[in-house]
C-alpha cells in the first residue's frame, strides 16, 4: 500500500480526493490536514464518508506528512510552495492541485497570483501533470503541478490540433463553461444558491489566471505561441465543464476527428464521440473521463468547433491528481478511477 | 383598448404572452386558441393565471380571430403562414412569433424548415421585428416576423459593430447559451428535468435553423455577408440567454463600448454595462431588457468579446412581440413591459 | 405619495421590498440604508434595478429616516427594537420584517432570540401583521410586526380550522418546506449552491424560532393552546414555501374545503384550489398570493391534509409588509401587489 | 459469475441497474431488453456507459432470458406478471422492481393498479424484498417483489418503532419528499425541466399506489393495522427521498434513537445519525444507504419525528434489487454496492 497525505481536506477538491483515495485499491489515507477543522473527525464534517474514512483532520505538519509516500496539496495558492521543499527533501512525492508550480516563469506567476514565489528553483523541475501530453515527465517526477480545470479541458481539446500542421494562424477562441464547484467551498455571496441558480454569466473576460497556464500549455505543445481568447462562464450546476473551442484549421470535420481519434486511441480517459454527437457534461460526472466532439460550422471554410467535456473536480482536479500518482508510482493508470457516471 | 388574439396559447411563448397581455394597460385579450385544449379555461390549465384571464381556449378560427385588432401566432412553424393571409385580408395586424416570415428567401426557408412556403408573396412585405434595427419598418407593417431568440441576442450584440467600420474581416463567433424553456413545452425526453438538470451540452453545432436568420440579419445590417459560426448550448436554467460574441474589431474595449453606448443611448430596452462588468441573465429575468458588456481579451490584438443577455421568452419572444405591437399601434414602446426582474 | 424608508436593504427581503416599492403607484422610496454598503448606489449593487431606483445606500440614521411616513426594517433580529421607539416618537409608522415585535411575551423572546428585549413596552402595542387574521389591529397600528414566513403559511393554512369547532384535539403537524432564500443573503457554507442544490434536508426538528410564533398565532386565534409539531425542510429552489398540515378534524374534505372557501371568500390574496388539486409553489412565485388545497387521506377517519403555498419572500415577508402598509395608510389593499407569477 | 438479465433497460431504474451490475464483481450482464430500443447498442443510447456495457438491447424473449441465472424486471407495472411464471418455470430467479408482486391481496392490487392480476398464485410465494425486515424470506426466494421507493423509506424509518411497544395508537403521518427521477423517464409535460424546476408540490394526497403497500408493510411488521397518512411531494432535484415520519410514541428521543441503533446495528446499509443531526439526501446520493435521524418536537409529549433518507433509485429501487440478489445467491450482501456518495 502507498501511504498518502492530503493537505487541505475540507474544500471541494479535497473532498473529491477523499472519495477517490478511499476507493483506490493501492492507496491508504495516512494523514489529512485542515487548519480550520483540526481535531474534527472527517466523517463528522462529511457524514457521507461515514464508514469510509476513519481519521480526524490534523494541523498541517511537515514531520507527520513526510512519513507519507505521497502528499496531495488541495490548498489555496501559496501554501504548497511553502511546504513542498521540505517534503521533497524528506523523500515524499508531491502533487499540488493548486497553482504554485504550474507556471514555469516565476515572474509570470507573481504577476497573476500577486505573491513572490517561495521556491522558484523547483518550477523547472515540476512536471506539468497532464499525462496525455507529458506522461514521461510525470513518470519520473518528484513534484507534479496538477493542471487547472480549464487548462485541462482546453489542453485536451486542442492537443491533437496544436501538435499538427492543420492548425492555421489566428487566435484560438476558448469559450468555457463550468459548474459552480469550480469556485470552491469558501462562503461567498456570489456562489450562494440564490445567486448562482437560474442564471448564467461570463466572468474574467478581461483576464483570468488560467489564461497564462493555457498559453504556456499550448506554446509548449506547439513550440511557438498560440494566441488565445479565453472566456469562462459560470453555469448553475454543481459539477461539469465544457470547453467550446473555435479554431481555424485545415481539413474537414471528418479529417480532424480522425486526427483526434488517432491521437487519443491509446488514452484510457479520453474518448472522441461519433460524428454529429455533442458530448454532455453529465456523461463524465464524477469520473476521470474527457469526451471530445468535433464539428464543422456550415458555411465557414477552414474553421472547426471542438467540444471537450470533463468533470471539473475529477479530471479537472482530484481525478487527474490520482492519475498522476498512478503514473508516478507505476500503478495501472486507471487504478481507483473506474467510476461509472451516475445517471440520471 | 386594442383587442388581441393569441393563436397557440399553451406553449411557453404563449404563456408569456398571456402574462404580458394580461398586464398591458391598453390591450384586451379577446381570443386565445389551442387545438389541444379547446374548451378548457385558461386558468384551469394555468392556475397561476387565476383571476387574471377570464377566457377559455377555442379552436383556431379565422372568422373569430379576424375580429381582433392584432393576432399573435405562438404556434409551431408552418401554422401562421396558413392563416395570416386571410387575417391580413380582414384587416388584422399579425405578429408571428414563429419562423414563418423571418427569412426573405422562400428557398432558404424550405431548405431549413422542410416545408414549401404557403405564401411566399408575403415574405417581402413582412417587417423583421427587431425594433432597435428596423423600427420604421415595424411602424408601418401589417405583418411582423418576430425574431428568434438567438437572432435577437446576437443581433443586438453585434448591431453597433456590424454597422461600423470597426468590424474586421474574419468569421464572427457566436457562442450562445440558453435556458431550457427555449426548447418549448412539448413533452420530450431530452428536456425532462432529470435529463437537463446538472448538465450542459452544445447542440446544433453542425447547423441550426437560427443560423440563416442570423446571417440574414447581419447581412442586412452590414450590406454584405458576415461569416458566422453559431454554436448554441443548453444550460440547466428555465429562462435566460447569453450570446458570447468573439469578433475581430479595430479599437480598444473603451472605444467599442462607447460605440455601443452611443448607438443604444435612446433605446428603452438595451443597456451597456460598465467597464469590467459581466451581465448576468438573471438581471433581465422576466423583463424585455437586453444588457451588453464589452471586454478586450488580454494579449490578443484587434479582438473583442461582447456579452449580450436577454430573457429568451421575453425580449427573445413574447416581450419583443408586445414591443412590436406597441410600435405598430403607436403606443408608448414600453407599455406593458415595465417588469422589474424578480431577484433572487 | 407616501415616503418610505428601508433599513437594511441588501438582504433578500430588502431586495424584494425594493422591487415592490419601486412599482407601487403610491409609494416613493425616500431612504435606503445599509451599514455595509453605505455610499454604494443601489443599482450598482443590484444591476437588475438599473433605471428603477435612483438612490445610494446610506448609514442608518434616525434623523433622516424619521422624515419618512413609514419605515420598513429588513434587518437582522435586534436592530428594529433599537430604532423603532425614536421613529414612532417622530411620528413614523414602522413595519418590522424581523422578529423583534412578533412575540408578545418578552421572556419568550429572550429565550428564543438570546437577547434581552430593548423595548418590551411596545410588544403589547405592536399589531401582528397577518391581515387575514388581524386586519382591524393593523388598520390602526403605528407599529406592525410582520409575521415570519413559516407562521404566515401555517397561520393561513390553519386559520379557518382553528377558529371552527371542527378541529379535534391532538397535535397539529406542520411539515413545512422552504426555498433557500429563506436563509438570507449572508455568505454561509450551508447555503452555497454546491451544498444546497440536489439535496433536501430537515432542519430545526428539535426546535426552531418560528415555533413559538406559530404557537402564539394559533393560541390567539383559538383562544387556547394548540399543540404543534413543526418541522421545516430546505428545498433546492430559490423561492417558495409550502406548509403541509396534518390535522385531526371533523368532517369531509368537501365540508372543510367549504369552510375555507367561505372564510377566505373576501380575501384578495388567499384562494382555495378545487377538489383534487395540489397547489404548486411556482403558482405564487413573486406574488403576494396564498393557495390552499384540502385533502382527505384515504382510510383514516377525522383527519385532513391542508396544503398552503406562498412565496416566502413576498407573502412570507416583503409583500405582506407592503400589504400591511396599504392597510395602515388606507390604500387599496392590493396596490402595488398585482404581480402575475412568471411561468415557466 | 452469475448471469443476469434486465427487462426494460431504458428507464431510470434500468439505467441504475446497468450502472450497478456493470461494477458488480460477481455479476455478468447477459441480456438487456427494450421493446422500443431493440437493436440499439446500450452505449449508443447511454453514452456515459461507453466502455462499460458491450451489448445491444433485444426484444424481450423468455427463451433468451431464461438462460440467465436471475432476471430483473425494470418495467412498467403489469409486464413482470406476464413473463415471470415461465422464467421461474425455467429455473430463473426473478426480481421485479415494479409493483406486480408487492401486494399480497390480488383484489387490492386490481383496485389500485386497474388490472386483473395475471398470476395471483405467485403472490403468496413472492418474498417482499426489504432485507432489513425479511432477509430470511429473501434468502430462499425464487421470486422477489422489490419494494417501492416510498415504502422502503417509510418501512425503514418505522421498522424499529412498529415492532416495539413504544408505538402509541393514532395515525402515523408519513410526509414524504422525492426527487423527480421517481416519476420515470417517460416524456411527460409535468416532469419537464421547466415545469418541475424551482417549484414544490404535493401530489396524490387523496390516494397514492404506495399507500396500500406501506399499510401492508406496517401491518405485517406490527401484526395489526397501523393507520397511515401518506402525502408525497415532488422536489426539484434528480435523486433523493426523505420520509419525515410524525409518530405518537412513548419515550424520549434518546430512548427511541437507542432503539433504532440497536435494531440496525448489524445492518450494512442503515445508519442512525447522532442526536441533533438531520440527514441530507445527498449523503446517500447514488448509494444503497439509508440514514435515519430521530428528533423530539419541543413541547409535545409522546411524539417523535423520524427522518429517513435514501436515494430513490438506489436503495429505493435498483440498489435494493442488487442487495436482494446478493442475499438470494449467498453473496456478500454489500457486493457491488460500495459506492461512496459523490459530493458535492
């Protein structure tokens, strides 16, 4: 068994980690921390986990955590970079579900996150944990930066195109939609039921922290910058994310769909839906899957619409983190991630 | 008082017409028809209207309807074109909330709607009832084609740009989102609560009937074709629609926002939100309003994001129909349309 | 015009007051206060009110407020009792939407609200503003205690029975359900979208502040105590409240329905639905109405089920407050309260 | 491996069976039928099951089905009774998720279901599959009548009380709430998103088919009739059911909670929540669990409130069916039913 720790277990990505780790046949949850809930039993705070998790939250402590084989950080930005160096030193592997190690450039990180980076020297080492793009790097990593939810959906939705010669110049439009859980479990008026239900809005249209991460992902894949317009929207549902990608590309929908099918043929979690189909976010609810549809808008030449859906908390956060751990520890990549979506 | 009739009063646009007409100070509902519910009292089918509407549904009958001053068609496509000629002959004014008179070209209509047009001779005469664009035509019209919900949101969201020299070449991307009421009140599995709730999907990405209408609207405004990519999405909320418009345009967000503010300064129902603000669909819930935000995506030159929200059943259907009637009959344009959104 | 002030205009009952007052033909909003948002324009905080309210929030100040003819308190419990005496002194009429003046007995108030009452001498004078039960008292009142949402639904649902000899002994069961807006606009984890959506729970089953208010209401109406079991439930919808009342009573459903119809025949806002019908909360969404259904459970003698629905923010709070003001100032009782429910 | 067949695999209970069977380590789905979708691949109709189920729907055929070890009927009422005799004859075990074998009395069945029973001789033999009450009978049964969702929630919520001497005379009030999936996947206006969302209503208050089943369950457990008032409500959520049970009973909440804890101590799926806690339906979302809370209403002697939550599609239908199969075949009772609720 692999002993894992979770730092910051009371938010939504922490809860999702708890669910996935508790069912994973090769993982044992050894430690779960929370500054605010230290001493509280996990199943007291989350009664749905009664019988599944027999632990209490503890104060985050590097000494105790360093006894784990791997530590997940499901914390606000800025926490992981403070603790990761000591854990790595102690031989732990670290997977950060926050943003601390996602951007290679510490200046860019500081610009978007408003803090000086605490360990810029680790940025180069950290593997960017989108296994479909960087599996080899994850395999040998001590430290994995788990991608943001939007960068995951956009990255998977564009990967085959940006690594091909079918992509034409011109900005890629990433019109994205997320369920409310993406905003986290902190008490805020804007995500109250009565504010978020029965309404839709864009946000961050003039700039959002996931934009530099998306740009870095696409630039890395293509080898040159890819101009990107990124507009996220908040949708009245708990989970689910769709990236609707409007891209100038050479070829018919059939050709481009074939490109995607070929690229993802061996991927356990990514699937291209048949011609004419539109993936629905509920198809991957609670699962680590990504479904991708490719459409050609009528009457507009050399333009394609790619639809990519994921569950923002699973493939967009905790599921991908477990997938990365599976890769890092040489486990079967789908271990503990065989959920079937609960429908309806 | 102006006597109005509603043909097809049992769908969602019919219900919304009932609500608006029942509160309009200068309208009297004289006739409401339904093939399926003929003989049923309106407040028996819709108990929320108890005390508001003292009528029963009747079989649609041109003789009875022609006693009205104006007749709204809230019917499936293909009904209005069968009855409108006789009503116009009898001196009625007709406002069709369906698609029968929206496309000028009968061949295009037949291509998208799968029926031969019953009175192609009226297509030229019909005014396209987007008052912000075609008020003069509506003013003198006997027959008004009430725009579709998506064409209304996209049309209002692009009107100032497509009529200016700031628009650059390249396709306009209209990434649109609608509440479920846009799919109507017919019993279908796809719009059951358990299918539509807690999920999001695109639909019609390879072709949707509102596309030729949007293209016609933009071509009419600009005087030349405007290439358009149109992808609608279904969102788990009852009402509300947003068009997120990605457009290549010259100028800063400030300049383009100023262009919008100037164009809409005198419009009673359209409002441009301040810099940095993102309109929410709930702000116009149940009202005839349209709110528009203009954003500039960081790092991409000559590209703008326009966010336009409406209530798909009000400004996107019944409210705009009443607005058109107000214009046609010389009433104050906002008469009967002074709803304040019910929040939360 | 009657000048009104609203103290505490940023919560959900305050927002509903804003909507109703802005449309009321005889009211002018003269002052609206908020400690937290003092200086902010109302339409900046609530963009849906753009064009409807041309005021900024101010610090609550008795001097300024006392220039109003009437002042609504839409504040947390304990605020109104601090300011009401001075306002009454200055000649203002006061309607408290909070709980400060609802319980006659200051000891009971202190027991349930955990504060000593600041002006117990006013408790006797305050009229309990359920006009259907106490219209005369409201008519001549300087100070009205606007009932809680649950006590309104339960009170209207039981009024005809508890004032008749058909009620049998034994506890009345009030199994109640509310939308989430009843919990207010304060940022709390429990009412986040992701906590409250797609779930149902009872709360306060071992004791809830509205219980003593319900007991007082029923005792006042009957002239003797009525044992009451009160269990509220939280339902994933924004607005709406139902009281399902299980009562031992003599007579058939028809007889009891007739009793209700007779009692409420002259009431403008209460309506008894036909035999066999089940009222739905959406029928009164955004309106001041109350709909009541009476059913007889098969196979159980002398037992009746009464279903009473209201909108918790309208008839359950702000609408009833405006109704009380109408009564107090001799206006037509339905003035400003003629909303038709927005359906779907 | 045990080969199972599902008759009627396209409704919501059929979908839930598909999910559970596909994950059950000892079950192999051998046959799945649908009259309407015969020939369609399961994962074409339900894309979320892509990669999980490699079968197409077939026409229901006794010959093919009889090769299964066990057959689930997830069909409308009246289908199972037509096919069960032949399947039993062929040596299959049968679990009917419909109502055909739930009522012992064929006259009562005909009264409530409007059909003559096709094989009344099997009614006596059929085990009523509430394992917590009738495990022994299920163990040896060829034919199991899987309980209705409401009878499951009410039965589990009352079992310890009705089998004890703490229950007092007087009607038991079962005020129940269900998510919309209980109404099935048939296309009906009443369960459209726009009709069911943002509203709550009671239904069947004057008589519902689950009432005689509840009465039979309680009578069987107690040995004498238990007068029952049953009022179901429709709640805007997909899954989830709560029975709020108002019962006259001797003893404090502590004593009655202890009674429940003792009775359910060895039950794998039923759990009593701590004093003061209110179970939430989401705690058991997608799981076979039942959570029960016991409260004492203040000021009313000898009265208790029991709150029982289940997932109507899992413990209320397909999960319980799998649990029954596990019992019938001597498998570990929790096999294939170890889901952790997906929260949020």
